[in-house]
C-alpha cells in the first residue's frame, strides 16, 4: 500500500511540479528510508513554496539521516522561526544538535519538546541521559590554592609562618573569579531555557 501511495504521489508531482503534494511525497520517501530522494524533492518543492514549513521539517529530518547535521540544523531553525511549537522541528533540531556534540543546547530543545509532548517515555529517557552527560561531575568544592610561605621567623623559639600578601591577594582573586564564573554559567543556562521556552 505504501508503494502505491508513493507511486501516486510521484505521478501527481510529475504532472504538476508546482503541486504542494511534493511535501507528502518527500515525507513518504523519508519514511521509506529514501533520504536523498526526500531531500531532492523537498529542495525542488521549497523553491516554489518556500513557506511550506512542514516540508522544511521533512528536509531537516532527512538531512539528519544523511549526516548533514549543520544543514539540518539550519532548515529546522528556519522552520521553528515560523512555527515555534512544531514538535517534529523541535525534536529534529535537538537530534541534530546532539549529533554535533552540542549536548547542552540539545538538552534545552528536548526539554522544550517534552513540554509539548508530556510523558513521552523516549524523550524522558533522552533527557535523563543528556542531563547526566552535561551535569558537572560531582566533586569536592573548588579549593583555593595553598598559601605560599615566604619565611619562617622564630619567635620565642617557635617557628611562625609568614604569609606573602601578594599570594593572599591572588588566592582571594581566584576564589572571587570562580564564584563569578559559577554565577555566569547559571545565568547562561537560565537565559537559554527562557529563550527556548
């Protein structure tokens, strides 16, 4: 039955190259694993119908299968600018980002997809896995470098360590820098989440 539908759609598009049936044909190609054909049909059809966002999503998803992740990301981002709640586009973008190693950005997109498709077990599993990947490893809190001892002076026959004031300033700056970086990272995560929400 899928083969006859594919043939019917192919005939329709051949008879009328400007038909919007190109989007259905491309999706059938993609579902059948004919990814390059899906890409070719989408690109041809989008020249005539550039605002056909579902075709752009199909194009992005087919490009992912062909491992053209940056091209897929571009197409899916373009689709999302026009249709920000398109679940297939959000999920496709998340997949493209994850396959490029942009795990934090992918996680934000998967979370946005889960907000639209609540209780999706596949999404929940992917989010759990990615959360473990992007979470900093549990370790002890950052420890400031040890103070440098510049001289030992005996006082009442007991040695006393003298702390170098420059080393103490460097230590204080290091602690302040770490705190500022933690605040900056938190702000970046919050901004990304708000932008994608």
